[in-house]
C-alpha cells in the first residue's frame, strides 16, 4: 500500500530534538472517496436548523473577537458538566482543543522527562505519540487475546514499572473493547500516579456497560476524558474535555496555553450541547448498525472483536494491505490499524455499510480466486 506521509521536507537537516529524529507524524490517510469509514466520525452532518443556530452563535460572538476569549471557558464547562451528569460539577470539568490536547496537557503536568506512562496495546496510538513528544517514556503492557486487560498482569506491570500515568481506553480503539469497572478499580488501587480512562466512545457503549465517571468520588487521581468528535458529531469543532478532581484542574492550569480555547470554539461547542438531542439522536441507530455489522461479518466467517464503539475490528488477513487496497479501489476507505491481521471499519450510514458489505464480499471473492494468503477464521 502507499503510505501518504506528510514529512516536512528536510526536517532531518534541521537541529530538531534527538528524540524526535526518525519519527513519523500521525497520518490517518485523508483520501477523498465516496465511502469514508476510517476515522470513527459520526456520519450525520448537522441539520440545516442546527447549521443556522451555529452560524447565529458565531455571528453574535464575532462582534467581540477583538477581545481574548474567556480563558477558563466557564459557561462551556458548566454545560459539559450538565451533559455528563453523575453529579459532576463545572469545577471538575476541563476543556481543550480535542481530547488530544487534553491528553497533551495531562502528560505535560504528570509526565515529562524522567517519567513514564503505561498503556495496554493494541490501543490508541496518540497516547504513546503524545507521551514521547512530551518527553515521557512509554511502556507497553499487552492486552490479552480477546483484547481485554487481565487485572493480575496489569497489576504486575504496574508494580514493575511504577508508571506516573496509566492510560486505559474504554471502549478501546481500535478493538472496541470496554473495560469492566472492576478492572479499573483494581488498577486504581495499585497505581502510584494518575489513571486516565479515555472514554472517547462512551456514548456508544452497549447497555449495562458503566462509565468510569461513577468512580470519580473518592478517587482524586482518576481522570476521565471525553470528546465531541465521535458520538457528538462535531469532529470539526475540536472539543475534548475531562472530568476529575478540582485539584487536577488546578494542576493543568500550570501548562495550558493562555486563551487556548477560541471564542468561536466555545460558542460552537455550547450551541452543539444545547442541541445535543439532535446530535446524539443517531447514536442508537449507529449502535444497531454496528451490532448488525458484527453479526454479518461473523456470518461471513470473519473474526470480529466485540464492540462497544462506533467501529468494528475484523480479520484475520494474511495480507490486510491487499484487502485495504481492494476496498479503496471500490471507493471504500477503512483503516489499517491495530494488530497486523486485522482491519478497522467505522460504522457509517446504512447505505454506506451496504456498499462496504458488497465491496468486502467482492474483494474476498477475488482473494479466494487468486489463491492468496487470506485466512478466514475457522473458529469465529
Ligand atoms: C478519536 C479519539 C480521541 C479523540 O480525539 P479528539 O482530539 O477529541 O478528536 C481520543 N481518544 C481516542 C481513543 C480516540 O479514538
């Protein structure tokens, strides 16, 4: 496959930090194809009514753009706290430009040179990437065969490495796996530093899967991160947030850039939250579409990881790059990510999923005809 890496020309010739030499930038391909199922966005654009409301809110804010924004985004944080529920208050909520910036701020305060962060892979690649960029050493502890986290193994790794920051992603990207709260609690009990539960996909959890928000009382070193990029259908807004003890927010103020959240971002996010009923309306349908997709893939003989998110990890492929390319040739972009024999597909609109199913069946048919090394999982 092609690897469309946007390397800065000649960066290697510049006096960049030694620890950044030879590193690749984040590079999910942004390819203009009819069916984009590669970055876990909500496929529903805002309605004309919401577009109008967003434009009106920006117009009202535009008259004061000569002034810096509210540095502490107080009103937005109240709205986010109200949305989160679980008794979370505005002084426990912090917001930034995407949860990636939230993660960066966390690592700037609690990680850094001489410190370590530990995660359970396969998981979200930005955790190790942002760790390294912040000078934090990254430690990987493996997930088990079904992509869960074995508490005994996790506790052993924590005792061995004494990490300053632990990342738990639930539901996990790219596997879709949600963690039982008991596992989070066992890890909290032995963690020497901060524990971050990245809940970017929380709204897509299957019924009965609890949120780590319920663990906040009594756990002052727990941070739960969320985003408006996925279920909230606002990836373009760049708004991520966290809930934690107010002392954590006090610490984050040490590293945040002044006025990091623009006035425009704040009003757009607040308007989106005010219209959350509309924005989140599709979540139920996306979950149903996901469960149907899992069933279909298993019926076709693929191995499929259980998913509490808006994407599905499926395999196993002897050469996943060929399948990825075959789908792309049919106008369907999925993601080559995670363990080497698997691909990840985001749940899109019903008609997009129909195109995906047809394309995948055709690609697999061609693979079989070509006698290539593509194994269907016999046990699935
Ligand atoms: C998509 C994603 C994020 C989101 O990032 P934003 O910067 O808020 O768009 C965070 N964590 C995980 C695990 C994700 O998959």
